[in-house]
């Protein structure tokens, strides 16, 4: 007789089969109750498989070969935070500094994680990773 998967194992399996690096809590609520899902996500965060970015937002983690500590997987904080905004259905676009760089009008590479919010878009969440925080332009 096969052993039933725990909720943590189900969440872990869903993360493994998905191609994206950002996850919202509500993506796992069909697997169990809200408190149980939050507990499973917290356990995965403590195990170094996820990183919490903010309220209800998590990112895939990988172990750094240098420090042996969890770090963001994928293309970094800017990319992961934009995936979270997409999943939250927040209208955003590149900043003017990014557009200038991409179109060759500037040689300065934008270093901070910033997005320009579309007119009429409201968001009150904070997305953070270590010392970085996603900034919004209006």
C-alpha cells in the first residue's frame, strides 16, 4: 500500500513541475486549508527551498555554491518581483531609465529594481529580498 503524500510534499511537487520562479500562496490553496498551506510554505522556506519576498509571495531558491545558503534562483530579484506583479495582475512597464538603456540613448545600466505602474494601478505590497526592495514609479 502506497503512503499518501503530505501537504508539504504536494506543494514541493507542484513547485518542481512549474517553470516559473515566483509563487503566490493562493496557487496552493486547492491542496489544503490556508493555515496548512502557510505552514508548508514556511517549512520549505526554513529548508532553503523557497524565499519569502513579502505577504503571500515566494520565490524559488537554490543553494549558493559559495556561501552554502539559499539565494534566489533564476534571473535575480528584478525578474522574480516582476513575475509576482504579473501573477497579481498589476499593470506595470519598464522605467524610463530602462527604456533609455534598451534603446541606446544611455549607457548607464539601471541597477535598482524599479517598475513604472500603469495609470490607475494601485498596489500596497512590499516585495523585498535581503537589502533590495522593489520601487514603483508613477
